[in-house]
C-alpha cells in the first residue's frame, strides 16, 4: 500500500498554501479549479506524499477541533522550531519519545495538528 495524499478542506486557501509552502517547505505541484467556486491545490513532500488543499466558496466550513495529526519529518528541525516560537505557532515544547524520536507540534490555519519530527531521529 502507498498513501499518496492527505486532503484538508480549508477556509482560506492562500493562508493554508502559505503555511505548507513557506513554513514547512512543501512545493506547490499543481492548482486548479474543477468547478466554479472550488480551487484545489496539491503540495508535494520530498518523498512524494502530497497534501491536497480544497477550498469551496459554496460551502461554509465550521472549523472545530480536528482529530487528525500529520507527521512531517524535516532536516531543518531546529530552524522550524525557532520560527514556530517566534511566530507563536508551536503548541508544544520539544519532546523526545522513548524511541529517541524528537518532535514538537503546531497547528495549521485549519487547526490540523502537525507533528514536526527531527528527520535524523527517525533513523
């Protein structure tokens, strides 16, 4: 089995794209409008897994607590942690799991929890 993407319905496409592109470093793969009022953007991670952002102007989304977390491993972990602190984005301090994995948590603009993982700690 291969997971190809995770879909997130968003309230503000530009803000969400900025978070995934500028904060986490994903690359915009494609963006299109399959119907009037709807825009879909795919952002690509280095390993090929994608985040699909869907904004539909015709549907009013209620963003409540979300019960989803996406783990993203980064080489520039310390840099992203400091940026998250400066931007008041982090929702946890750095955590070291019993297996040695280091991580911290932030929320994207749609309250999806992102577990930022030190890539080297996964080895």
